[in-house]
């Protein structure tokens, strides 16, 4: 009898309605989309005649036809789609499936509508392939950087030092590459440099219990100072020997590379780009499918619980920080051997912080974090291409677009994010 | 006992210091296979500390641990587990965002790649074997505390340890769940396992203990055999006579102060957990809400306070004023005293001093502030008075509250709330995990509050408490009121009602049951 | 800590004093260790000097001598440049003032569990507004300065407030928002500097007209100017706010345990918004120092893209060094200010790159933040209980 | 590695120049860019170094980390007994002028800045970079196979846009003379706006330069003029990666010397002989010939120039070369004006 009584103790609820948070999220998203729709509606009247999109770059061997769209109608259509989607979300009558659909439709409409409007006001076409290529290039370090953060923070070690890891890695990669003339050596050097930085982070965060958030900023300062100092004192005076590394070349993946449009973008990239994509999958698998991942997440959520089942919190955190450093190292290498082969002071120009933002927006999940990196890369690339198209928007404002877009996305679409419970809190036994 | 059994576990002259505070002072403990060994002691007596030493979470400053005749030095729980020791911790050691299955395999995953299917099977067979039903795929954070406790127990059983420590497992269980657990413990004992059982509930001790050791202020102050009457045990624990049944004058119920009508509340995930509830509490009466954890009590309490609860229908009025959608600040100003269920989480700010915590919801009012400025002198005086009045054990009012023992932390919260003149006191599990001495005191204070004409609403899963305090009992099940009954109602009946059985059926079913037991 | 001891009243004073004696000892030791590391770097990175180490055994006096010359030269310059003369001290104070203000902004936010990376952008707006008022309007002495200062503070407060408001309303994570707002602030400054309202008549360069003397922060002695006094006043105000006011009580409570705070009737959202606004105001005050503070030639520096430098990020390290406590932040600011001032001298006199100063600053902070490490290196400092800066934030990124 | 240990440099005022004979001292203060910006700070600094070695004088320099430091840094150079102090960049305009007033017996010169009525001891060194950019634009147009050429800047400031304007006008001139329609991407003469590198320190952001260059190339631009200091290297790399399809010019210095490894893809460079101007100013000061007469670098006085075509010499037709000479003559004569 007793069993039969305690059995129903697990709450089964009959009624289930939308939670307040969910409602808030739905409404803010809905209104945001409606606003975008209105914006597009207005734009549709000021749009030019045709908006041309080229599917291949000027110098591509295979030239795909370029698409000319009637700007006005297209913008109008996207406006209506947004209004419909937004309205649907606001009304709250959509099923889950439809809600997701509405989101996707709205997203595409905004991009297509805005681009058509912008392109229609220019004599130049909007090069789609270059848009995608640029997105990949810009997103690569962001993806790798945010992965570094994800792994560390899932174990409870906040990593604001991604920028510093980038910087040290970029510097080392350039120097090692220049000395050895070997890309692999440069990459290894980069990873080691990032790992050393991670070691510093671990030492102070895990052993000496320093506040991790601020620690990160200090490490960034140190990295900037150290690389700058060494650059001034050693590298700059004989830069031909120390600062002229070979650069990675694209590796076409056989026939895949010759697929029109996507081929060159997805399958004709440098090893780092492939590594970035693989890393996302690897981290996802590590975190969610392996024993190690389970322990990492446990340590990040409830270290004491992990301790009581015989897991060494400190060991796991160290492992996580160092594993994360690998990705930070690859990301840092991108700035020198992955891109230009030469180091200049503060070459990472804040990408580490963008990566940090991406990982928070991505809710500490490798895949979402990577997507956020892509999102940021996409907007940045779009903005800088629109400069070339010399659109009505002044260049200074176009340059701000990625940052504004991010804030809108965070405030309007993503909202409250929940960090791992023990993120940033040192474990004292 | 001079003869040393080959099997068995001895703690010899264990001493554990925190700074210069001696938590365990040369403690001996002898744990034998096939026995349930009860460890009694007031809050802060050193029970958890001693067990944490045994489990390798803390390292002793002196003494030895001998397992099956071999001396052991546990640097961490892993080694203790290897030596066949398992522990159910007082404060749950579960990863909230993991599923039951994940929590169960954590730390003992068979291979480098996690195999959840296998884990589910293991969970199933375990809960089958010990008759502790759990859903392997449920997330811990969605489970009621009672079920979480079951998972915690299954965890300990999973790597079938020979020596099992249960640190206050029953503090969060209903009578039925407690009975189930005791059955499990008996079964384990009969399988020849050795069990250490820590509890503050003497009824349980008498029901199940084979041997009893009592700690006070870190020392072993005596042994007792299971026959010992409860008040004797209580005296041993606290070191003074305790009367366990506080004599409270009958309620002089005045007019209605709290009225709840057609109230429905959704929890943060949007489930309707309080469903069309009506009740009222009068001045000078104590209404106890009895029910299994997770049947809407927490959300009801939150709704009364007005914090992070989502009232979707109905009204709450206090002294005729509608406070349905009032914020905590307003309800507190309106005279609501609130003792949250989870004191660590909602009750106080761990890094704040005792003094600061004692004005946590009043620091804006005179005399503690004038205008923007705090009056630290007034704050300190208030603290000194309350610490003394409520016997909060702390070196100084400047000690961070996070370092108080749960029992003392609980006293702190009640002291804060009761030291205001209240229209309504809402207290959830007011004496959870508190030792009998403190319980006596806290109950008395609550009754005094009632007699000043406040309306008192107590949420409790402990029937002793309900019997001791209630003037009327409201039994809740899945957000509904199953019925309002007299505190005299037999335990078994209340138990059945808490499982959703209406009063009449419960009475009927129970009378049958009682005869059965009669034989 | 301070709160407890005070609440405890007399008696705890002894323990308080002793702990602080240790704090100072550790900080000093940390500083010395940092200098040692800096010295090693200098020697290693100077080809001439390190070359001499080839003769370490044949001609040790040479190796050591040259090393000594290098290091003593640099650090001599550092010391002289930071403390050596009244002018040096004045320079140090003018370098410290903005760091203190911005550091207070960051520290205050920390106490509410908010990580304000946005002091940079907030300072930018403080500078922009103050400068604009300073060079646009013709107002009498006193009033003009007052208006400019108030304007700058308000601008910073708004820029910070937006972050707090967004977090309160939508839960947008302040780290993301502040990072982005920094970029936006400097981007908008770049744009403003191309507009006629901000450009000098007759010039194309992105540089503003000079701020009128009426709006400049009056010099007390050389570059020791009213701004420093304002910074100290701000520190005192923040101390009072945190330790003595009801607002500060809720800020600390929300930072330490938001659940308990809201259960006790405090509004986490409101507190967040208020805190970020105040933090922004303080950072704005830092911006004002750059826009209105006299430079070495007595006149304020006109508004340009890089006017506020990297104060927002230095402020974070200052806040850590000062453990987010106003008094600590003042001293941390002075230390960093001194290093900045001395760094200039170190460069101009001893031709040592500025980047070394950055290294020194970072290493000092690392050592100070990890007293246990210092204690391992210098065992006589043992006994200081492991009370890391973990106390300084309530929440986390 | 020298056999006998070299003399130990004493801590105080070490000179960067090797052989110090004269006690005349020339000093330099950079702006935020620093002397390693592969751009005007660095080029100016080359002038200082040249003076140091060739005139056998002492030199010293400071980099500025904060705008507030300009005045302080100039002062520190005065304290270091400098006879002539060169400041670099319009950002130092006010500070330099103030210093010139304050220290009348020290000579001052400032790169990229000129005053209406300068102090007697203050000389502005400015450069009509529009002139050579005009030539570059014309040459680029003549070299373009796709009918599109491109330019981009590090930031939208006059010292940068001057190049872009001149370049665009040069292309326009070519179109007019040849009745062609070569397009300029990245700069819109009408709007006076164009393509710039995003981010907080664009002049350092080589990857950013590469990205913007790619945008131009993807639109079909096959001759580029990056005006972005170090970041311009991004364009050189795009050119190098294009396998001969794209060329990228260089600015400030002759790219074939300062960016030698890219010489093959550099059609020509728009020279801005800051090093020469700085050297000259120092030399004048030393020889007591210093005047406050601003130095304006023009094609006429070779203060600005179009660098040789080097590897591309064969690609540039004889006609074009002669046309360029003609245009240059017209500019010098003033018959062609660059707005
Ligand atoms: N982490 C700690 N640091 C300092 N002192 C501690 C610590 N943990 C426990 N103590 C001290 O040891 C004493 C015993 O603590 P313990 O947790 O064993 O009490 P307990 O017997 O479990 O109380 P309860 O019945 O409430 O569980 C406490 O009174 C406290 O003073
Ligand atoms: N960090 C600490 N420093 C000093 N004393 C501590 C600390 N943590 C706990 N204590 C002491 O430990 C004792 C009990 O701590 P514990 O966490 O076991 O609470 P508890 O008494 O077990 O709670 P409960 O009453 O719910 O059983 C308290 O007396 C408290 O003073
Ligand atoms: Mg206990
Ligand atoms: Mg306990």
C-alpha cells in the first residue's frame, strides 16, 4: 500500500499553459518582427527598380547567372511576410511548429528584403558568393574562440581571456611559422601558446581562486603587453626573419569543391576553416555523449555533487581549460598564418570579446555558439559589402550594424540566458 | 566491546577542527554489519562533519578509520567508495539539470562514451529492487524534493556499498515515504549491510534503531538502546529536559484576515499547480497546509508573497485589501511575515552578516534607516537583542550567516519575521532539519504569534508538526484542497488524503486497515 | 569584510588592522615581484644586454653591469617620472583620476553582481558630451564647468542605464550588451567628428575645437587639478552609498543572493537598472577628466577618436586590484596612474617601450589577486587566510 | 656576436644611433599609431633614423599611448635636450603649437599638419597626396581589364580620403580622355564616402583589410589602392592569391621596398616622402637653415611621387607612360587641379 501511495508523488499536471518567460519571449520576438516588417514596408516605396544578386565572384572560373529581382515588389513581399509572421507570433495562435517556421520566414525576409532594398539603390550587384565566403572567414575565429569558452565555462571556469589567448597564439604562430616555414609547426606553436595562457588562467582561477571574470581581463592586458613588448623588442627589428610566416592555402575537397556557389565556400577552404567546423561537432560530442563531457557539465553545475561521487573537480576543470585552449589557439592562429602571415600589435582587434558574446548568446552550447559566430560574421560581411555598393546608409553607420544587430538579437530574440550554475565560482573543499 | 569483528567499521578517536573550532572531539563510533546505528545530536553537534570525515569529504585532524580491520586514510570520496562506503547527503548532491539516469551513472560511467540506455535499465532494476519508483528520464529540477531524495538514496545503493550513511534523509519525506525508506533500510540491514542513520525525528529512531549514539558539541555524550523513551533521548541530545508536546491553548479565532478565493497559479514552466483553491485564515488561528511536497504548496506560498508566481485566476485579500498582484515589498509592508521553504536559497544572504540578515526586509524602515542613510547602530542593537532572544548560536552578530548551521539559520529567519508585528505569518517547513530543542522553542514562538491575533499559515510535510501546531488542517493534493480536517485526524487518514483520497473514503479505507493491523 | 567588523563594533578593530597590514605587505611584495619579472623581460629582450650574458663567466661585471645599467636606468626613470618631482606627482594624480572614477563604476557594478565591460563606452560619452558643451557654449566661469561636468555624467549614466534597463526588461546579458555598446560609442564618436558641430571651422581633420578655458577643470598645481578632487569625492560617495545607505544595501544583497533579496522585497530589476546607471555616471566622470582636464601644456586635449584611451578596460583591472572597495580602488588607481606616468618617463628617458608598463600592471594585479602565490614565493607572508578577490562579485559572466 | 664586448649603454638617454659624433639631438613623438604602423609614423621615423646615421647626430623618440600624453611627451623630449622635435600626425597639432610657443629656442616640425600663421620655430610638413594618387588612378584605369578598379581606407579621415579622391579623379580623367567607363569601387566622389575597415583599430586590422579588398575584387575590381597603413597588406595578399588577375598598389612608401615580398603584385605605389621631408627638416635645423615656411610635398618637389612600376613595367604601355608624364607636367604646371 505504502508504495501505491508514494507513487503519485511525482506531479502530473492536467492543464499546461505558456510560462510567463515564454510569453515574454514570444511577444518581444513578435513585435520585433512586426517592427522589421513596418521598416521594410517603408523601404519598399524608396526601393529602386531592380536589385541584382550575383551568385559567383567576378574572377570565378564558373560564372553563374546573376539574379535580377524587381526590388519594390520583393521588398513589399518580404514586408508582408514579416508582418504576417510577427502578427502570428503576437496573436499567440500558432502551434510550436508554426512558431519556428514564422521565425525562420521572418529571418529570411528581413535579410532578403533589406538586401534587395540596398542593392536596388546601387549600380553594382550584391555578390552572394562573396557574402558567404566573407561570413565563413569572419566567423572562423569567432567559432573557435567561443568553443574555447564553452568548454571552459561548462566546467565552471569563466574565460574572458579568449582575446588574450588569441593574441598570444597569433603572435607565436607568426614567429614559429616564420622560423620554421611550416604551417603545422605554426599551428602547434599557437596551440601551445594558448595552452600556456590557459595554464595561467587555470593556475589563478582554479588554484588561487582569483575572480575569474576579472582575471580574464588582466590576462588580456598581459597578453597585449607581452606580445607588444616582444614585438617591439625582438620581432620588429628583424621582421623578415621573425614576422613573415607562410600563409595557409585553400585545400579543395576533390569534386565537392567544384559544386557551383557552395563548393568554393564550403569545400575549398583553409585547414583552419575545416578544423573549426569539425571542432564544433567534436565539442558537441565530447560534452553530450562522453563520460568526460558528463563530468565536465556536472563540475560546472554542482561541483560538490561531482566531488561526492568521486570526481576530482580540480582535475576536470584543468582538463577543460586546457582542452578549450586548443580551440583558442587555432582561432588565434587564424589571424596570422590563417590570414596574413604577419603579426601586428593587437591584431585580434577585440574578436575574443565578440567570441565571448557569441558563446553567451549561444547559451553555452557549442552548436548555438558557433551559429552566433556565423550570425555575427554574416552581418559584419553584409555591412562591409554594402559599403562597396555605396548605399544610402552612411559608411560609419554600416560599420555599427553588427553591434546594433547583436544587441537587438540579444534583447529581442534571445533574452535571459542561464549560465552553468557554478560558472565562475571557485571550488573550495 | 573489546572483541574486534573482522567485518565492521570503526571510527577511533576522530577529531576534526575548523580553525580553532572543534567540530568532532575524539569521537569513537562502531558500525557493524546487519545493524542500523542511529546518530543523534542537536544542530551543529557534529554529525554531518563526522560522516563527511568518514566519507572522505573532510580529512580528520586526528584518529583512525578502520574498515574490516584495515586502517584507511580517505583523501577523497572515491577512496571511501572503493572501501565500500556510500552516503546519502543531508543537502542533496544531485545535478539539477541532469536526468535521474545521468545523475545515477555520474562518476561510475562504465565506458568513455555514455550509454544512457544501459543507465535507464540500471535505474529501472534498482528502483524495482528497492521499490523506490523514479522516472529515469525526468530532470531533477522538475522532481519534488521527496523524489529527489529517492534518487539520492538510489545513488548510494547503486554501487552496492557495504556501509551506508543516511544523513537526515527523512527531513524532506512524508510519513509514507518515510515508511518506505525505513522498509528499504530494514531490507538492507537484513542483507547484512551496516547503516548509519541520522535524524532529528525520535519516532523514527525508536522505530528502527538497533543502537543509538548521541553527540553533543562534537563529543559522544552517551549511548542508548532503542527502547529509550523519546523525552529521555531528547534530554540526552539537548542536555536539558524538553517537553515534546507543547501545550497550546485552544485558538480564539477572530475575524477573517486572509481570504483566498478561486486561486489558480502556474509555475515557471507554465503548469497549473494551484488549481481553483479556496480557503481563509482567521485572526488568532493556525491553519496548517499538509501535503506531499510538490502539490502546489511552494507556488501557493510564493503567490501569497507575490514573488515569481504567476497567478492566472482568483483573488487573495489580506484584511480586506486585495493583494493578489502585489509585489513582495507591498505584501511585506501589509504585514506579511514569510519563512521560505528553502532557507539557503531564499531565506538569507550567506555573505551578509547575521546583523544585516536580521533586517533584510526592514532595512528601509525606521529605526534602521532615516531617508537613504542606514543606522548601523540600530541594526546592531536589533541583532544583539534577537540573537539573544532566539538563542541563535553564533560567535558574533558580524559572522556571515552562511556559516550558521541550518538549524541556527532557520532560527535567524524566524527571528527576523516574528520580530515584526504581523497580520499574517506564512511559514514553509518552519522546523525542517532543526533539532528537538529548537523545534520546541520555534513552535512556542509561532503559537505566541498566533495569540497576538495574527493569522498563521504553516506549510508542513511533517505530521508531528501539523499535530503540534494546527488549529485546522488543509490537505492539498495536485493543487486542489482535498479537505479541511481537524488536527486530531489519525495519521493514516491524513496520509491517505495527502495521496488524494477524499476524507470519507480515507476514513473507511483506514478503519479497515486498522483492524488488519490489529491482528 | 569592512561591514562585518563595523557592525561588530569595537573589538574586531585589532583583527581588522592586522588583516590590512597583511594586505599592504602582500600588495607591496606583489609590486616588487612584478618589477623583478619586468627586469628579467627587459634584460632578455634587449639584444645588446643579453648578448653580454655570453660573457657572464669571462666578464661577469660586464653582463651584470650592463643588465644593472639597463634595469636601474628604466626603473629609476619610472620612479622619477611617477614620484620624483611635484610635476611628476601632479602627472600621476591626473593619470589616476580617470582610472579611479571608471574603476569605481566597474567596482560598483561588481557589487551588484554585474560585469560592466562597458565603462569604455560610458567614458566615451562622458567625454563627448563634456567636450561638446565645453567648446560649443559661452558660459561664465564655474557655471560652464558645472554644466559640462553634469552633462558628461548624465551622458555616461544614460549609456550605462540602457544596459541596466535592457537587462532588467529583457534579461539581455550585460557582458554582451556592454561589449557591443563600446563599439557603438566609439563608432558614433567617429561619426560625430565628421560633422560640422564637432569639427574645427576650416579643418577637415576629425578633431574638435579646443574646450573653452571656462569649462576646463581648474589646475591646482600643474596637472594636479580639480578632477582628482572630484575622483576622491566620488570614491567617498560610493563608499557611503555601499556601506551606509539603503540603496547600497540592496545593491550588495542583490549581488550576493538575488533570490533572497527579492524574497525580502527588493526589486532585482530596479536595483540592476539603478546600479548600471550609477556605474555609467562614474565612468562618465572618468570621460570628463580626459575632456576637461589640463594636459601638460595647461590646456585640455581636444576631442578626438582616441581621447579616452582604454580607460574602460584598465578600470576593470583597477577594480580588481582594489577588490571593488572604494578605498582600495583609490589606491589601485594611484598605483596604475603612477605606472602610467612613470611609463612615459621610462620610455622617453630610458627608451623602454610602453608595452612593458602594461606587462608590469598586469603582473602586479595577478600577484595581488593571488596572495597565496605571493606567500608561496615569499613564505614570511604566510598566514594570510585565503580570502581571494572572489568576494568582489556577486554574480558571474 | 662580436668578439670584444661592446660598450655598455648607460641608463640615461641612450642614443638609438650607432656612431654619435655631434651633440645635436633630433627627436620624434608619434601619435597613437606608434612607429611600427608600417605607415606614416614609421616612414617619418625612417627619416629620423636616416638623419641619425647620415648626419651623425643623436636621436630619441617616444610613442604616445594616450592623446593626453602628447603634450607630456613633447615636454619630455624638450627636457631630454632635443634641438629639433618632429611630431607626427594632425592629432599633435595643438600640442606642438603650444610647445613651440613655450620653448622658442627649440625647433619643431610636424608631419601632416600646417598652420595659417606658424611660430617662427614651427614648420608644417604636408603632402598633396592627391597628386600622385591622381596618377595612380589613371594608371590603374589603364591597367584594368575588367573595367573596374577599387580603393578603400582605414578610416574616414582627410589624410586617407585625400588619396581616394585623387585616385577616383585620376580614373575619371582616364575615362574622359579615352571615352571609357572604368568604374571606381570603394569611393564615391559624389557622396564623398566609400569603403572603410570596420572595428576599433582598423589600421592594424590586416584581416579586415583583406576582407574589404575581397569585397572589391568580388565585384570585379582588378587594381586596388588600399589606404590603410598595415591593414593595406590585406589587399596585397588578395592580389597575390588571385594568381595575377589582380594587382594592388601601396601607399606612403614604395611597396616594392617596404613590402618586398609582394613586389610582383604591386603595379606601383603612391609615395609620400615623409622620411625625406623629416630628414630635410632636421638637416636644415642642424645647418641653421630652419624656417617656419611650411613644406608642401608635391610632385614638383618630389615630396610626393608615383613609384616606379618595377615588375609591372612591361604591363604599362608606352603611351600610358607618356600620358602619365604629361599629366604630371600639367599638375606641376597647375593646369590640372585635384579637388
Ligand atoms: N565548513 C565548516 N567550517 C567551519 N566550521 C564548520 C564547518 N562545517 C561544520 N562546522 C562546525 O562543525 C559543527 C558541526 O557541524 P555539523 O554539520 O556536523 O552539524 P550537524 O550535527 O550535522 O548539525 P545538523 O543536525 O543541523 O545537521 C558546526 O556547529 C560548525 O560550527
Ligand atoms: N564555512 C563555514 N565556516 C564556519 N562554520 C561553518 C561553515 N559552514 C558551516 N559552518 C558551521 O557548520 C555547522 C553546521 O553546518 P551544516 O552545513 O552541517 O548545517 P547543518 O547544521 O547540517 O544544517 P541542518 O540544520 O539543516 O542540518 C553550523 O554550526 C555552522 O556554524
Ligand atoms: Mg548535519
Ligand atoms: Mg547538518
